[in-house]
């Protein structure tokens, strides 16, 4: 069994789950797996994966996990924590098929439930692939220690974000332990709640792209960022205050980021496009609104390694607080080519009884990386006045 613990999942999936329950409990959605790297999966992969998914029905929040969540995730109300204790995965929400080397994974159900599937399913796909292709990880702890020391030398605040495309749980476990032991105060935590509990560190994460994708599909693309941010404030009253900027491009985000929200949110996250250009745009935005940039935080999380972090940190040059969420570079730098895979929201209904699904799409600051229905992507770009 690959997923052995209920909290072997990223914090942001639970944080958006609570927001959905509070605000959109009737919403019904679909997610789909996208194999960006065109990986060919071995014969029998789908059958093995279905077995892993079926086993997840037995997962439940333990007393130890509940105690940790109540202590560290202070922004979760007690009703939600009790709900998690009774939550059980429903494997029937996931449909897995395979034709030759092509893998298809579709998730469908109430949004407040299906939201938890994305990260563990991606972790299963990655780990199972490397199991079935007889790969063994190399130099796990040696590389992690070297990276931890390099980041400490750079004085870079950072967190581990590698659950989704890790080589295996065991590798991620060893990496988090090495990072904590060798970076001191600069290691701020991990997105993985179970590993945060194991190493007594902070679970890290706020909001995902799907939050804004839902608002764009239901309320329209011009109001998606405004609606999404306002709804987040209603759900969390100012906690979890890092805003994600690039669901419909960073240019569109900063046009709709109001003074009120800019003051309320602690900072913004970069997840696509040029990080140096993003830095300058963010600082210019805060200065234009008479907000001291040094009082805010930029979180960088796009395909980071130590060399890129060094470059970004030099460019930031103390003008704003910078911190880094590092994923695959930590959890799957073990001598294999990591899988380039995602699971994205594709269709939404405000209510299950609605006759038709609405298409959900994501734009990117990188050309060619838009996600979703092509016609809907074209509509969103036209609506937002994007080339």
C-alpha cells in the first residue's frame, strides 16, 4: 500500500476543502489526469493503481494526527477537524483505465469530497511507475544534505513541496529529515501534513489554482480573482494569506488585486513565468499602493533548484521578503527522470442537479501551458483581453 496515512497529503488540499464546505457544499465537479511528459505506462498499471485506490477506503485520521492538526492548523475550526475524523475516501469516485501505455484517470463527485484525491493519486502514479519499472533511488540523503547546506549558506527561507511527484514516500521522508537536520532556521516546513507531524515542523500551504478555476467557470473570468480572494477571506478571516497569482495570468491578477486585499493578504505566490519579472511587478504594485514591500512576502514555487534560487535571491536583494517552495528537486532527484504529470479540475456544476457542466480552465504565464478545453481557453483569453 503506497498511501498508508490519511494525512499523507498536502495541506492546501485540506484548506480548500474547508473553504468549499463553508461556501460551496453543493458543488459537483470532475478532475482529469494529464500526462504532460507522454510517459508510457507498463502493462497492468491501471489494475495495480485501482488496487491502491481501493485500499485508500480504509484510511482514517488517527488520534495522533487529529491532535497535530488541531495544534498546528489553528485556522481549521473544530467542526472541520471532527469531520476529517469521520471522512472516508470513496474509490468509486475514481475511474482508472488504460489502453496500451496510455493511462486515463477521471475523478467525479461532490467537490468538498473529491478535492482530496489529487495529491495522493499523483503520488501513487509516480511511485507505482518507478516500482513497476524496477528503478532504485540513488544518493537520496547525500543530495538532500548538500542542498540543505547550500540553501542555508544562501540564507534562503524554504519549504518542501514534493508530495505530488515524489519518487516514493520513503524518499520524501528521508529528504524532509535531512533538510530539517541541516538547514536550521531556514527550513520552514513541508506541505505534507504527515511528515510535518513526524518531524514536528510546520505544515505549509494555502490555496490552489482550482479555487480560482471554479470561480472563473461559475462567475466569469473578469471577476474570478476578485470572487476567489473575497471568498477565501470569508472562509479564513485573514489566515492563510498568501494569494496565488497566475490562474488567469499574473497580469490579470494584479489588475484585479484591490488595495483592501493587498493590505489583508500577507503576500503572493509565483508559480509560472519569469520569477525576476514577477518580483519587479509585485514590488512595483505594492509601492504604487503605498504599501511597504518589506512587510509582504513573495513565495516562489515554480521548478526551483539551488541555482535558480540563488539568482532570484540576488535579484530580490532584500527589497521584499522572499521564501521558496521546492518540490520535485527535493523529492525526486534520485537518478531517474521524474514524471511530468498533473491532475486538474475540468468541469464544474454549482449544484449536482444542474443540467450541464461548465468547463474549468487555467491559463499560465508560460505560452503553451494553458490547461483545459481549447474553446473555453480561447473564450477566457478573449474575455480578459489577452493575446
